[in-house]
C-alpha cells in the first residue's frame, strides 16, 4: 500500500469533486452521498476527462460516449452507448476496460488515497 495525502477533507464537501495529481496520476475525488471515492480522471475508452461525469445508480458515466463504470469497483456497466449507433462502432476501437478505482481514507482531517490499489 502507498497511502498518499490528497487534500483536506474540508475541501471535499457534499457532492464536491476535485482532481488531484498524485505521483503523476490524475485522480478524481468525489464526495458522493457521504462517501469519498477516488477514480482515474481519464476514461479508459479515449482518455478523456471524467470530472463532469454524472453519477447514475452507483455508476459514474463518462460525459463523452457515456460509458458507465461502477463507482466502487470500476467495472464496466455500459460501454460507449453514445451517440446512438456511432457510439457502439467507436466502442469497437477498444475492448472494454474497467475504470481504475483507488481506496481512500480520512485521517487527521485529510483525504488519503492508496495509489497502488487501482482495481
Ligand atoms: S471517452 Fe469516455 S466513453 Fe469515450
């Protein structure tokens, strides 16, 4: 394990999001329903940023081609469904890849991320 201090927990209030750079990795921190999640800010499909992805039924949805990834495990729930028809063709460019997710903890008022624990 490699716990790395990310930011003060006070900077991640309810529904807040922040992208932090930890040892060369851009990681998206989200406070969703009182739980702090850390996921790669880069979508596995075309490496576009996940920061503005909506959270729908426990999954974060990429704002570009709307691939959906389980917020806790990173597992693919839907792969490039958008735009209709074209999205599925774009999805064939690359096999389905889960979104890396990282363990988090809060200690002494700081959010810590285990950057070695991508699932
Ligand atoms: S870049 Fe995220 S689904 Fe295409």
